[in-house]
């Protein structure tokens, strides 16, 4: 081999290594869950398609702390991104919580109709805040789950209910109906159930099993409380050293995985509900008289949160109009 060609090849090798980027991503999602399996699958495809120029390194199970801790570590450069809940992202973009408005959705058909039209607006809001989102991932509907019966509103008002730390919407919602909830980080909820600090949580069926909360509950109010969701965000500044073609591959791969996650999580929740029922956990659907009292409570929550105006009223009005239009077609 000519000497000049050998020197040229040796010079090219370090150049390839310099442009390799490993993005560090943290999440509360435990390893082995559908969420993490899909993300790891995406990371593998990304590494292959970019010939190793872009890699994702995950820190699952809350090893980097709660969502607030993860955001703090992203800001100081210790992490590049996180797979975070909507409540966790409220610190950088409050309107990302808009789907979490209590009792907003009544069915997954409504969710799908609204999200198809509103997701791009929320992702644009995150980008304006300096974070790139690769898709919103469904966590399913959260239901009130308790160690004590939840057959009616009177029983609910006596419960010691958990709210996620930093989730101002849930906190305000419960306070509006006379409940003093107990804010806790996700990592402390199981301990709270075990010690009696709380006796009621809001969770999806699959989340209750994954986090072992189902070992401490006996009753479920079978009314969708809130819609759970999250997203993978990476600080835009961390992507500047990645070539445009590789950023495009990153977006394609992760957007595809988030579409798969949505469907898989929905299937997982259906299966998890069956598991909870088999364990003897009772799902209670309100009867006619009870339903009226629940509806009055829902109306009170909606009125109070609208009055507080915590979310962009224009965005919220768009969602309400979409839901009204959809419900008219269903009638």
C-alpha cells in the first residue's frame, strides 16, 4: 500500500470516532417493561443504521432520580434526555399536561381522535422550550385504586389519595372537591401504601402491576380518571453535533417505536386488568344513582380547573371543541 494512502486512512479513522455520539437517557420505567424493550430495540436499530455514529444509553428504573432530578441533570449536561411523564415535563412546558385534565376523556376512541390532531401542537411547544420530542406514548387510563371501597363519592372523600409530586393539576383537582391529597414522588408510592401514609392511588392496570402497587390494593373505581402518557425528549443542544442525516434516522426510528409502544401499552393494560380481576381485586362501575353524584363531582373539578386557568385556554378550547364534535357523531 502506498505510504500516502496509508497516512490518509489513518487520518480518517479518528475523524469517524470524533463524530460518534452517545446520548444518555434516563427514565422511571423499569427495565423489562414494554416501554423499555421498545426503546432498547430502537437504540439497536439506530446504532446499526448510523454505523455506530449515534448510540443511546439508557438509565431505567429511576436510578437517576425522579423526573425533576432528571430534568436538572439534563440542564447541567449530565444527561442528554429522558423518557418522562407529562407531569414531569410541566416544569419546562406546562401545557404538555393538557391531556391529563381529570375526566377529560371517556374512551380510547376519543383519545385517538384528539391526539391525531393535537399531538403535533404539543410537540411543537416542547421544541420551543428547547427539547425535541419523538412522539407521545400512551400509558393508558388511570383509575382510582384503593385498599378501601370506592363505591361512591362519599367513600372517595375519606381516602388518603396520592398525587404525583409536581403535578399541580391533580393536586388542584382533588383539593377542589375537598380532598387533601398526599404528593409523593413515584418512587415513594409503594412505601406510602405499605406504611399507611396513603391508601389510594391513580394508576393504569399495567402500571399497578409493574410497580407492585397491586399487592396493596383491593378496589378499583371503574371510571377513567386521567389519561396517562409520556414522551422521550432530548435537549436540542445535545443534537447539534449529530449530522443532519443521522438526526433524521434518529427521528424515524424513535417515532416508529413510539407508534408501536402506543399499541403495545394498550394491549398490556387489557391483559393487566384481567390479571387484577383474577387476583380478586374488585372493579366497581357506578350504578345510576351513584353515576349522578360522580358526574356532579366531575363537573365541579372541571369548573375549578378552568377558573384557575393553569393551562393555555386556547389549546384547551381546541380539545373541548374536538371532543364535542366527536361526541355528536357518536350520538
